[in-house]
C-alpha cells in the first residue's frame, strides 16, 4: 500500500466551493480557463500521492447543473497532427474523445472552437467531422492587434471579429487538449461579447501547477518546470502579488509576462481592475490539501527524474531539443536529487551488468524489486512482467505459465511472417496468457495480479521498442529508459 500525502476528498470539497464563490463575484457568469488535463492527470497523481485521476471530473460533476464546456484546439496543432504523449493520440482525436466522454457523463458540451485558423485544410475536415457528430463548431482567427494594441484588441476588429458563442449556464469551462490552444483568447472574446450585451461576466483561471502557496523551489513546483521544460516555463515569485499584498506566491513566467497586457484588456472590457496579480486570477486550492509534505516532496523528486530520462530518450530519438534534458538536469542538481531515489534504475543496470543482456527492473507496491532480461524466447519487458506476476501469485520459478501448445503457433507465425523473429514481445505474452487462462486456474490468478502493477516504477537499460512500450503503458507502469538503442554498445 503506497503512502498518501494528499487529501483528495478535501480537495474536491474545497475546490468546488472556491469556484462557486468566484462565480458569485460576477453577474452569475464566469468563464473559467481550465488548464491541464481534465481526465487522467497522471502527473498530478505521481507528484501528489492520494490525488485521484477523476478529481477534476468530480469537480465538474458537482457543478454540472451550473456548468457547460467549450473545447479549444489550435488549427496549427490539427495541421501538424500534434500528439498527446500519454495516450499516443492526436489533439483532434482527443477533443472528440472528450466530447463523447462528457456526453456520457451528461455534462453539457457547448461547442468546439478552432483557434488561430488560417484556412488549414485539416481544420476544415475536422470542423466537418464535429458537425457531423452534432457538435457546434466555431472558427477564431488570430486576434488583430494582439498583444500590443489594446484599443484594437478590444473592438469589433479584434475580439468582436470572432463569432459570439451562445451559453446558458453560470459557469463556462474552457478547456483544450494541450497548451497554446487559444483558451485565454476564447474566454476574453466571450467576455467582450457578453459586456456588449450588458452581462458583467468574469474570467478566472484554474491551473493545477505551479502551486501558488508552496515555496518557489518546492519539488512539486520544480516538477512542473521539468514537465514543461520544452515550453521553457520557469516558476517565479509573483511580483505583482508581493507588491500589492506583501505575500509571496508562485506563478510561472508566461502568466507574469502577459499579466500587464491581460489586466489592460480586462480593464478595457469591464471598466475596472478586478485582479491585482496573476495569482488573484487563479482558483486553485490544491496546496491546502497536502497532508504529508515529506511524502509529497519524495514523489515530486521521483517525477523530476522520470522527466529527465524521458527527455534524454526524446533527444536521442530526435524528437526533442538536446537542451531540454540539460534544463532538467539543472533542476536535479539544484534539488540535489540522486538517481538512487528511483531504485529501479540501479537495479536494472546491475542486472544488465551481471547478465550481459538488456534488462528491465520493476518495483512492486511492497518495495520488492523484480528484474527481467532478454532471452532467446522473451523480450526484457515480457520477462519482467512474467516474473512480477509469478512473484505476486506465489508461483515457483521453475513453473512455466505459458503452455508450449499455445506458444508454438505464435512462434511459427512470427518466424514465417516477421523476418524470422522468434522473440515474444509483451503483447504476445499477454495474449498467450489470456488463452492459457481459459483452462489453467494458476494462469487465471496470475493475470488478475497484472492490476497490481499499476503505477509501479520500472526502468529499462535501453530504449524500449514501440510494441512493448505501448503494452507497458496499457498496464499503467511508470517506465523510464536509458537513452541507448537496443543494439547499441
């Protein structure tokens, strides 16, 4: 049983009340820019042990009678087929997935806004797809005058050039599949139209990280920097908040840089200065729900290490700038984080050193480290998962889980069809196990223990190939890899 450092029930309760109070500040109409992931916020779960993946959805379910959703997607991201890394699906498909999930939850989806539209053909096709699903879709072009000419921005040539989105609920949540998707511009465009109609609507921002009430160099906030190293986000003390209230609060560079412009725009739209600092705009109550800071700090430091190894691999594969792991390494040095904090790293490296074979180590919830190596029959991922579920099921090493009668046709097919490949990857093994489980109760019990691997840390001594990577991801294993190709020595 993993230790808990975060009170999720308190979080849902406090956060719901905080949002309700913010709605009341305005003419019962609040546009809430909802940053981060609505579903499956694995980063939050990893750095805040006790945080539940469905926490944000629970918030919205608590507010469902008052709430409707607008999703934004950048037309350039559609054109570039930008991918959400944790799911391996494109941003446009993620929007469709979110729409369908919210419909099932009976939380009102108002529409989708395609932002920064410049006639991209793929954006046109996506609009057609959404409309065929019965989803209202709006087009927003780049805002004229932004960011310097406030008089043009807040005019019929600027925000007024965007179509007005009819909404009916007091709370309008504006979300997107990733950063730089036009959430803020959509909120401000709507504020402009609402105030022209005599409705004194308001704007607020809900970001999980950085946590404004934690110290600047708290590992949770540093983990956010590591996670956004590709965006060059830097946590900073909110100078506006400090000047106005004498209180230190943490925000990040982009919000601080844009605040003077945003403040002027809000003043131009509403006729008053509602917020004195970027922190004022936020409605995040997460810092009040940490119940064991030692547990939280350790978890966050582990996440920084994970982000570092991911960045090293991305750079090795040519999918990221080589400066990104260097930035994260500076954060590691700043907090004096030792790689031994993730026990699986040294365990995997030691296994490879002894066996002379590519290896993977996984840490179970009870702290037990299980290793697996490349064999003539199994990939390292297959070996380690088989070894782990045998341990969890209390099956002796000499007992084979997989029946030769099941393996024989799989091996024959791979040999004949896949360039003489006779190594079973993890997907092959999982399929074979499911077949064997129909007649073998021992295998049946072993398969049930796969769920006990959820959120376990694992480390590979090489860059795990795609099929094994996807299988480990489906088991919700937190995998890190050495930035070394399998055949590289």
